[in-house]
C-alpha cells in the first residue's frame, strides 16, 4: 500500500483540480514504480522469448522494462476511461480472460477472486 500511495495521491489531486500537470502525474507513477520494485524486489526477468530474454538477464534492462510497464498500463487504462467509460468494459473482458486461464489451470481461488471483481465492476 505504501508503494501505491504516490500514484493514488497524484490521481486524487488531478481528479479534484482537473489541472494537475502531466509531468507531476508521471513522476508519481515513476515513484510508485520505483517503490514497488524496491520494496518487493520484483521485476520482469523473463518474457519467455529466447532471443529477447538475453536482454532481461541484464538487471538494469529488466528494471527499465518493468518501470515502462508500470507507467504505461495505468496511463492506457486512464485513456480508455476517458473514452466514455470504456475502462470498465475492458476490465471485465480482461478479467474474463484471466478467469478462463485460472479455470484451465485449476486455480479455483483465483477464479473466484476474478469472478468477484467481474461482478463488482458490472454492478
């Protein structure tokens, strides 16, 4: 929760003021990404494509790719949300796909969690 706070704070400020600078929002996401990587010591170390995995053996490249993902995904969802609420529909579609994968791999606890999220978004 500590690591997500900067992104939450800049998003909250932007929602209230409607004029928070994009550079400060990106900085908040950058700080959140850094805290997530530092506090959990986790980053993308493999994408299971043999010729690209060589780059992920080099830790700074792997951490940079993780930073890019942590910054790009929230901005993509925010963009979708700006298109008349399409983020909820895309969220449901993504959760349905993850539910199917959980079902196929017999992860019933994840399946139940994903279904709960689908019902919450649909509501």
